[in-house]
């Protein structure tokens, strides 16, 4: 009785119900699991079709090569030779692997040195570029330098044009929302809630659309998302070194700038993008009305536009002074950057050209465009007044005396209320189109470095120098 597959006497014989052939169980089960047929007749066959056969256990004869001592010695010799050859092969492979590893380590070390050299050369080139004159010759008698712009890509340029066309058509006809605060409500605002010190050394505050989530960060490089209604920090964001200089919301994404020059984008508390285009502090950031273009300005005398959709730098333009403040026009076709030289430079977003300059008396600390599309408010470091500039006349039309140093300024959505905050407190001025006069509606003695309007201008949220949050609301 022999197995139809191996031709040897089976240890556990089974027979096929269909063909009657005899097989070794382990061999036929393996064959059926792989092919599902009878190896002799090719008929469909399953394990259930096998019948166990009872037989006396067959003792297999010893192989002829293992029947004598000389044969055993010969087998052992062959095994030893095979083992020696395998050991030699392994040693050769080990030597080759060591050589490959040594080469890889050398190449990695060389690559690190090259990267370090290129980074140093890049930083030196940026520094040199920031110091050269942009008009091909030296400036004399304090004349302003000509700045060469850089165009955005065709896709981003199209977004800028579409945004401007959509927003500029409705701006003049837009009515004040029904639920918007009036002068009486602004005058009734009182400090309602004051948090503990959250992030000491904070410089900026940003509220999301709901007006509940506040983004702020301190001098230790840590930022946080604070819930005004719950009075607690919901998320902690790591800036990666250096202090947090500015922050804003792009829809649900939190964006921060740091004193090391990096700009980081977070989604639900996790970092999704990081940019390191500035050779020095990134002093301020601003979001384009389309929500897809981010701008940053730095002490390396440049401003950078980022494509948030692709997480890439779109363009970088160098100017003739360190930049400290940034703001986009409400229609998105202009970008304003304030510098330490007291100049407010206005650029075309799409083409990058410098279309206007406003001269101030000192370093610019804060900028804010009015929703009327024609006015720009600015704050000069250390001064107690807010300058109002008319883009059509390219001139200053008003200097609002606040009475104490101002750190930050913000227009509301309707363009009728202007908030100014500083070391001596918070103030709100109202402009009346009918009388063309300004009126002070609110003055509070709570110290602040930054402030934001709440939903419908029904509240104000301010940031103290110790990193505490204060909410002004109706009593």
C-alpha cells in the first residue's frame, strides 16, 4: 500500500471516496488546501471526502548512507564542509555590510556639513540683501528707497482678484447689522470677568468667529487657546522656542508667530504647518480676506506671503527697514506694513508694487484698516495718539488724542467704532458720518497690550501684560 503522491508507504493512510486512491494524510491535506482537487484524477476533492485506513505502522528502513561508521563520517564531513562554507559567506557579507555602513555614515556627515554651510550662506545672503539699496544706488538726504515687488502666482492672483471683486461691490451698500451694538451699549460695557495670569509676557490676542476662543502666547514660546465663557485654557500650543509675537485665527486653525522667525499653523491643537522664512523675529502676521493667504513681517526687513492651502511660501519681498506691524485691506488688494523707520508702506498684494507711503514720527506698533475701505489707523510706539490716514488722499486726516500711550488699535466691523488699548487702559472712539466728528464712548483704567471686539461689538476682550484676559460686557 503506497501513497499515490510520494510513492512511499504512508504513516497515516487515507483513501479518497471518489477515486479510491491512497495517500499520506499530511500530503493530501496540503494538496487539497492548495488546489482543491484529487492529484490523480483532478476531480474536486475536500478533506471530508477522505477516509482513514487502519494498518500496522510501517517502520522505514534506515537510509543506506547511515548503515555504517564510514558512511556516518562521510555525512558528518559533508555537513561540516557546508557549515564552513556558510560561515565564510556570512563573514564576507558582514565585511561588505560594514563597508556600506561606513560609506553611508561618511556621506551623512558630509551632507550635514554641506547643509550647515548652505544655511550659513543663506543667512549671510539674506542679511546682505536686507542692507543693499533697492534702486541700484545709495540713498542720500534720507530719500526713501525704491522697493522692487514680486508678483504672486497666477492661482493666488486670481484668488486676490476674485476676493476684491466680491467684497468691493457690496461694501458701499452694506448696512449695519441689526444686532450690532450702538453707542449706548458701548458706553455700558464694564469689566465682567478677569482671568488669572495665563501667559506672562503676552503681546497679542486673537478671537475666533464665535468670540469665545482667545489665542494668546507668552515670552516662553508657549501659546494657548482660552475659552472666555468657560474661563479655562482648552489647548496648549508649542511655539518651538522664542516668545510668541503675534497670533490669529484662519477659520478653525490657530496661527502664531515667534521671535525666532518661525510661523506655525495648528489644527485642533496639532501643528500642521511650519514656516521659517524670516532671518530674525517675525513681528506681526495678518490674514487675507480670502482666508487662504497669510502675511508676516519681520525685523529682517521683509514681508512674506504664504499659501495656506499648499503650506508653501508664495513670495518674499525685502524693504529698507525692519517691519513691525501688518494689515490687509478689507478688500484684499492692498497690504500695509509698518516699520521701525516710522513709514507705513502700502503694497499691491497681487503685483507686489509699493503704491503709497505714510510718514509717522516713530516706529509703527499697530495697524488696522477700517471696513469703509478708505481709512487706515496706526499707532506709533510711545505716543498717546492714533493717526487716521486716508488712502484716497494719501495723507493723515485725523490725530485722535487718547491721553495715554497706546499699544494696539482695532476698528469694528461697521467702521464706526475704534478701540485703542494701552498701559493706562481701554478706550473706544466713535465717528459720526452725519456730524463728521469723533466722540469718546468708553474709557477704562484696566491695563492692556491688545484688544479684540466680541460678536456684534456687544463685548470687548483685552489682554493684560501679565497674560490675563478681561471681558467687557453689559452689566
